[in-house]
């Protein structure tokens, strides 16, 4: 995690942490899905133009990039306005279940908590920059996008229970983050199994 925090400081050296609201907007959601599906949805941007119509109009989908970090993934995208090619968001996922989302209006944090094999709690915190333009409307838009993601994740969870479901190949352009997540999960689970065998 320290490597990722150092990388955030390097890429966003002027982010105004001291100006963030000390009382974040808090939302808590209970989803009928496996927690890993929520992370998988977060780690790929292919669904954005199809699921998030409002968000898709605000960003340049062609600028959407994924960068693999040590024990984490960075996704970043620029604004849709060609004259204003500044960043729209930097999305940092830290293995296994924390997301930091940096915007020009502030910071949001997702904490994903497994409650059962098919139930997940997501703690959603928004820290707007004090006196930032459109911070209220931006936070509302963020909640809308979050609910759109949740509908998709729960739908995918239902679909995976179907006897017709079958896994496919990873998309090299859109699922690099998902693939890395699965690699980390495999390494972690394998390590835990080895520890258990040694102790037995």
C-alpha cells in the first residue's frame, strides 16, 4: 500500500488534501453478490459507455487507460472536452478491497466488505473540496453511477448461477486489471493453503 500511496503523491502532487471536507457524505449499500464481482466491475472500463450514459458523455472514452501497480491497479481517464484535456478521474484500487477515486472536485473512497458468499457491503465516502465548483452535483452524479454499477454487478451474479454460464477469455484491452486481480487472489489463496498444510 505504501508504494501506491507514494505513486499517488507523484502523479497528484498538488491535490488539495487539506481542503477536503472533514465531514464526508456517507452511504452504505448492501448488495446481493460476491464481493469479488464488485471489484471486477470496478477494474474494467469496457462497460462504461453501455452502462453509464451520463458519465460517458463527460469523459473521453478513448483516453481510458489501465496501469498495473504492485498490489494495485490505476485507471485514469480525461475529460470529454477536447479543448480541456485535463484529467477527469484517477481510480486507484488497492488489493484486495479498497478504492480511492480522485476528481477535480474531491475524493471518494469505496470499502468493499464480504458479508457472506453472496452478500457484500460497500461503504461509500465522498470528500468534496471545500468551495469546489459543482461539488454537490458531482457527488450526486457519483451516487448515480454507483447505483448503476450495483445493478450490473447483482445482475451478473444472477447470470453466473445459470447452468448456461461459462467463463471466457480475458480481453487484453479492457480486462488487464481484472486479470491482475485474479492473479493476486490466486497467489493469496495458494499461500494460505500452504500455511494451513504446514500447521497441520
